[in-house]
C-alpha cells in the first residue's frame, strides 16, 4: 500500500450499474482531500475503465479487484472478503449500490472483520421478494445484519420510509442524502452556442433527448411509441437516445418500425454533455423506476424543460408543473401530450426551465451531497 493514512474502502455492490459508477467517481473525486487512503474494491476480476482512469489522476486513490468468480458460493465470497479486510484494516467501509438480497454476504463480511465504521448506500429500496422456502430465515438474517451498520444512506424520504417499514430499523441511523451535480459547471450561461453537426443531428427542427442506460426500467420504449403521437402534430421533431445497455437492439428495432425511423438517433455517448444539452429542446426521463439520476439533474441544471415519469423518487426531485412535468409511467399518450404541451406553451417552457435550475441549486448540489456524506466518516 502506497499511503500510510488510514484506509477508507469503497466496495461496489454486485448489482451496481453505470449510475453507481458515476456516483462513486463524483463522490471520490470531490473528496480527494479527505485524510484517508481511498481504496475502491470491485468484487469481480473486471476494473471499470472510469475507475482505472481515476486512479491514474489521483495517487491517493487505489483500485483493486478481488477476482471472486460470480459462481462462487456466498460463504467463499465472505471468506475472501473477510481475509482482505482483516489484512487491510480500514477504519471505514462504504458499500455502494447494496441490496439486502444481493449483498448480505458483503455486509456480513464487513461486520465479521470488525470494521469500526460500516456504511451502506442503498441503491434500490423496495420490499424483499423471494419465493423460495428460505425467505423467513433469510429475512431474519438480513434484518439482523442491517442492524449492525453504522449508517444507511438513501436518496429519498420515500426510500427511508420503505426501509424502516421493511426492516424495522429503529436503532440504525438512516440518512437521506440526495445526489448532487456541480451547478457551477452545468449552467447554461457557462456554455457557448453549439452546432448539432458533431452529434449527427439535423440542424433544423426541435430536439427531444433521453440519456441513460438502455434497460427496460428506463422506459425508452414508451418514449419511442410516444414519438408516433408527436409526429402527427410536429412532424419535424427528432429524438436522440443516448446510452448503451442490454436493451439497445430492441430499441433500435422499435425505432426502425416507427413512422419516421430516420428521426430517431442513437448515440453511445456524448463527450460534451453541456454542449449537447444546449441543443436539446425537451429532456425526457420516462423511467418505470429510478433510484438516482445524475442525467436528470444535469438537464435541470442546464435549464432544459423536463418531462418525467410520475414515480416516487422523481417526485422528490421535480415539483409537478413547477420544475418539470410529470406523467403516468408507461403511457405513451400521456408522455406525448406533456411533451407537446412544452413545445406549444412558451411561457410554461421558460417557467419550468428556470425553476428546474433553481431546484437543483437549492437542493441537489455536489457540495451538499459530498459534505453530508463525508460527515458520516470519522475524520482522523
């Protein structure tokens, strides 16, 4: 180990996706001045490229892979992790993207290794669902292990209430710490007028954008169906779907079957997110479920009018008809109607855009998120 400071270990949960990687990169980058030697642990043999790049930029940050096969038994995984933690002797372990069903063995290992401060960020918080006969025993073990934690971090008050009801955690501290973005960087006045040409987007016509992993829960299917309704009244509108994921081929097939397949564009990524968003007329988040969304907050900080699904966690980000429009999840007609309302009502468009940025600046900044999170670490 290259640093003599006490280790602060971040363990990435087994079900972590790109949102969690982004969460970790933002948190660690902003907390580089902490008096810890930061170690990021991936439980597989794979090191995410963004994490590798981070370690090259910051010598006080280390990344390791425990090379635990996915097919390993929970007991073997625990033994490997306990041995590593015992050798490393961190003062804080922060487990990210944890769920009781997938990361119980990790929580148990942290407890057995006698780590002084044990913190878990719960990505998705919902009642446990397991149909096998071990559910009562499994519930008992999971509930007891959750009570050994120093702190549990969730992103919304709804998640906290669900967690309290499901696990009856009356003694464990549960902190509601929303994620945040750097509103000084993501700001319309900080970007110059951008051409759409680098993104392959037609120079003329209005543009709808949706950014995120291409997975069923993100609801891009609903948005593609909504375009057929929108084109009946606004035939020149284009849709840009940005992201990669398991659902990509299915979405591309749906786009080809749409009324104007050449007006639905797929981009794996955009290097200049600020410049891209400046070109966007309406940002859409049609998710069926959403634990956190940096992309949504960035769009709001960039003063884009937002249309999103009316789901529990987004309710705590967007005030309906004030900082964005909320629609029934899964309804392409409702989604199309809300998008056209934004296009056709200039006063509404300006109001929700300005209110969206105000909402982010007041409640979802990077500093607020970082300071509230590191306040849980015992600084030495």
